[in-house]
């Protein structure tokens, strides 16, 4: 990571930037590279899959609720304002993805 680019992007000084990066390093999210700055810490496939499952559990119900509220108000469900994130075009796609994730994470489940 180029510290000057981060400083410019977030419009902060050097001290808060270094403090934030030190905290991220303490949490294992970035790695300090001597005389070169910081780099994003590597993530295992298992950790990434776990994070993705957790996000689906939390985000899918919220997005579906927003979509239902939009339908009541007459807004199209695929509206970026309604969905709240890029790349998600339909609530049914979210439900399918959540179902697939639950099926994969349950060792003795049978595919539907």
C-alpha cells in the first residue's frame, strides 16, 4: 500500500494513518514491511468462506426486507438504491446463493 495514496484518498494526516494501520496490524489485517510500508495480510480460503457465509446470513435478510419495502412503495427491486450494493440484481439470486452456502456448510445435508 502506498501511504501517500491512502493519505490523499482519505484526506487524513500521517499520524492518524499510521495509527490506523498499526491497529489493523494488531488485528492481523495488514502486515508491516520494514522500510516499505504495509501490505494486506493474506487470507486463507477457509477464512474467506467463513466471512462470506457470515455476510450472507446477515445481509440477505436485510436486502430482502429492503426489496419488499421497495415493492410496497412502487420502486423496482433491482434499483441500486433499493438493493444497496453493486452486482446484486434480484432477491431470488440472493436466496439461491444463501441456500447453496447453507447446503455446502452443512456436512450431512443433501442437495436440493
